[in-house]
C-alpha cells in the first residue's frame, strides 16, 4: 500500500503518459482520445494527460451541458489552455425526452433521475467517438470509485482509464505538474446533478478518505464505518458483469 508521502507526481505523470501511448498503440493506433469535459479537475487532467501522450491534435473535448451550465466557462478554459478541438452537444432535450417517456409508464425514482444524465452523456461520447475515430476516456478517480461515487454505464464507462488508480489528492498533484490553471485543479468536486459538492454529499472530506485508502489510518470510527459500508455496497460497480458459465 502506497503511503501519502511516497507519491512522486512527476514520475507517476510520466508513467501514465507512457501508458496512454501504449494503450493507443495496441488498441487504436492513430485514433483520437475523446474526453467528456465537465470543467472539473478529473476531466481536465485526463485531457491534459492525453494531450501530452498523443499530441493536442488527437484529443477531442466534448462539452455536454444539460440546460444552462453555470461553470461551463471552466470547460472552455480547459480546451483553450490545452489547444484541443472541442465540440459542444447540448443533452437537455435527450434527457427530458427519456425522462418524460419513462414517467408515462412508471413512477421513476429520484436516483434514476440523477443517474440518467451521465448515462445519456456517455452515449453521446460514444456517438462522437465512433464518428471521429476515437477511444473514450474514463475520468473516474480511485477516491470516487472507492465509495461508489460514479454512475454505472455512465461516467464509470470508457475504453481506457488514466486516473482510476489515483486518489483525489494524487490527481490534484498531477494537475499541478501538468501546469493546469489552479481554478481547475482546486475546484471543489461536484457531480453537477444534485446541487451539492461531493464532500457535502459524502459527509467526509477527500483528504480523510484518501488518507484511509492509502494508509488505513482514520481518526473517526463512525466515518470509517461509513466508508467501509459504502465501499462494500458499491464494489459491484468495479467488477465485470457476472456471467453464467455452463
């Protein structure tokens, strides 16, 4: 288990860049990296890693606002900073169309309403990817995955995943090594779906979670139990779909 003081952001960044190059050499030589750009740190850092690995001309940023997105300026800032191509595809009509159709037949749950937008966005990313010779980047990090803070077949999907084994703390360090603007790297993580930050929803900070993941140390027994319960409950999201073996 890697401790908090053992993380070398420069070394890990360089290895990740090489890993991305190797993935594309084996699984899509000459293809483009297609990244959903939310304006947050994870998609910003994944896009920057891909740009360094493949060249900015082979990275396509896809912005998918659901109505008026208050922080969409951060998405445009990232694309300008990296000099990557970008395409903006509004998804509000698609989301509302599915929601209204489902509501006509069933009493839709609040959780289904929250999870539909990331699933529509992932379908949109794959439509762009298949139309532009691409491979879809997953932008989840280890901290979010650890407690199930992702949507299965939504933001948890993708063809390759550069930061899924890195905590929020580590991802931020790599963002600084990459020279990304502070307002992107230090932006409070939020899913953009329920109006709260991740930490407000979780009831603990990523600093506490990351320390627990990397060292096993935690000061609050109640928070430890909450993290353990969330981790166990959501492990299925990280596993392949079970299949019957005749």
